[in-house]
C-alpha cells in the first residue's frame, strides 16, 4: 500500500512547495490569477445556465431558475472583473469586522472569568482588526506570504515524515 501511494505523496509535496513559493514571492500575480479564475468560472456557469434555459422547450412552465442563476453568474463575473481592486480591499474589511467581534467576545469572557489568555486574544484581535481596516492591501499580502511559508514548512515536515516511514518499512 505504501509503494502505491509514495508517488502521489511526492507529487503532493512538490505541488505544495510550488504553491507555497508562489504565495511567498508572487502574491500579487497569484491574486490576479485567482481573480481571472473566478471570472472564468462564473462566466462559464452563467453561459451554461442560460443555454440550458433556452434549450429547454418547456421554459414557459418553469420557474426560471436557470435564467436567474445564469444572469447572477454572469453579473458576478463582470463585477469581479471590473471591481477586482475593490474586492481585494473588501475581504480585509470583512475580516476586520470579524476580528473586532472576536476581540469583543473574548474581552467579555475575560471580564467575566478573569482568565489572562482571553485579554491577550482580545488585544491581538483588536490589533489585527485595526491593521486589516487601515492597511488592507499590505495585510492581505503579508497574510498570503505567511500562508505560503506555512505551506512550505508543513510540506517539508510531511516530506521528512514520508522518508521516516519509508526508512522504517525497510
């Protein structure tokens, strides 16, 4: 069983390392690529839904689900394409709101239970919320780079584990 899966484990390791390197060194290119992938997916889904709607001869009797989904998907594709820069700034703003909510919840837990880690989490959440709100592009870039480093490190750990298992099986 191990011999069957070692090729796929190695390919997974290589792809993970490449993905992590892309996140660390080509963050903006990665974001633009994700943007175009999302636009393509929504556009294809929308066109397929519209074709499906018009190919259905009994559309007079349907509730127009395919038409509605098709229009929404095409509109979403156009929105993402036109307002790409806005979406990059919108995600950190939403995450900032989330960080402030988490900070407030953990602060109330600290006030109720007087457990010190709650106040630490609360302060960190407020700091992250402020950073996300006032420096959204920088924060997203740093977050993706940290994620890339994390993926590279975990991939290297899994590779080490892979060789340890292989060594123990001999």
